[in-house]
């Protein structure tokens, strides 16, 4: 019998990855985006929002990895992780490459639904 991929250690790792990406995205946004051609204040604000949501969801995963029931819940952790990647990732892509990734528009609310459901 194989061990489930949904376990406390993997939920913790997923949370750590989201926090690392969120912090890195926030730092990149603060230091590199504002001077780029075509980067409006609204796009920078979207970038910051996405970085914040990624970080907050990572912290949530770190917390639930310590809970005896939710650390092995088959839906909660994966939904939060996947939703954060979809939600924040699509906003980051849209802020950076707006004209080239319009097809990602429907992904953002779907990611939000997964985050909330998780």
C-alpha cells in the first residue's frame, strides 16, 4: 500500500513554497516593476495583491499542516494550494504580460473558488 501524497509534511512544503513565491514576487514587484515600460499603478497594485494572497494562503497551509484532521484532508490542502497557484499565478501573469495572456482571465475566479472551498 502506498502512502498518500496528502500528508502533514507535503502540506507544510506546499505552504512553504507559496510563502517563498509570494515573498519573492512582492520583492520583485517592489524593486523591479515600477520602472518597466507599460507598467501602470493599477498593474503594480494587482501584482501586490496576487503576491499577498499567495503569501497568506501559504501561511494558511503551514497552519493546517499542524492540525491533526486537516493535515490529511484529501481536499482542503490541495484545494488551497491549487487555488492559490491559479488565482495568484493568473494575476501575476496578467499584470506582467497583460496583452499576451488574456485567456487566463477565467482562471482567476476559479482559483478563488478553490481557495475558499479549501
